[in-house]
C-alpha cells in the first residue's frame, strides 16, 4: 500500500508539473504576442481666421519746449482717437499709454549745438478689437493723418501688429479625432504590410497644439496643428 500510494503521488506531481509548464508556456507565448506593438503619429491641420487684432499705433513729437511737446501729443492723440471712432471703433477698444519723453541735453547726446530739438517723445495708442476687416482697412487709411502733422513710427519692432485666434477650444475635439484617425490609418497600413492584425490602443499621447501664421503676408490667417502619438498592439 505504501508503494502504491507513493507511486500515485509521484504520478500526480508529474502530471501537475507538466500541466503547469504547459500553462506557463502558453502564457509566455501570449505575453510575447501582446508585447508586439507599433508606434505611429497622426497629424491634423486646420486653417482658421484670426478673431482678434492687437494694433499698436506709435506716434512721436519733438520740440524745444515741454509744454508745446505735451500739447502736440494731446492733439495727435485726439486726432487718432477721432479717426478710429469714425471707423466704427469704441473708446472701450482703445487704450493710450503714457508718453515717453527724452531730454537730449540731459542725456548728453553729442554736441548741443547740433541738437535741433531738445525734447523728443513717443506715445502708443493700442486698438484691441474683434473687427478684423475694419481694422485692416483702417491700417491702410491712417497714413492720411500724416498730412495733418502726425509723425507715425510704423517700423517699431516692439509695437508690431498681432493677430490672435482665440477659438482653439472649439476646434480641439474635431482635430484630436482627426489626428487619431490618421494615426490608425498609418498603423493599419503597417500591420497589413507586416502580415499582422492591428489590435487595441496600448498608449496614446496628445501633442501640443501650435498656432502659427500661414505666411508673413497673411498673418490674419492662422494654421492650427496637432500631432498625436499612438501605440497599437499587433497580432498574427
């Protein structure tokens, strides 16, 4: 009886170990199959119209008398504000910075005999509006105020016109969906070429949205771009 019991126990252990080995082998095979993945990127782009314009209007005056300088700046400010009001912009859309005045004599600019005007000043009036077309038309027409004696400085680097697109949240869902679909198409083509089947998504990373001007000549047209990275499972 002892020998028979030992034999039965031994055979049971062998059968159990064999079954366990088979199960572990199957698990390893399945694990390796699941470990096969492919990384793909999906791109989505969209052109949109800017919906806000930030237009700084920089003008300057020079004089040998401070009182005359400030009077001239006030006169120029009134003329520019009136011009913008006539173009349909309200005072709420207009802000005026404090004037910057330079005393060339006090700062020692060269020989005082060569200084024509002792004081020089600059001031900036900024238009912030959603009326893009009206603002662009006004930018072309404002040079006519130069005939009234206003000196504009249109080439100031720190006062460049900005076009802004503020509707990103409205286009985000559609663009993310499009980027994901494009990523899946790429992954599907890879799976077909490698004689595999495309499985579920393992990981997905949404890239950052970027908004740039379409080109330097049309800064009011913006290009929105998103690149998503997706990892898919592959199987035979």
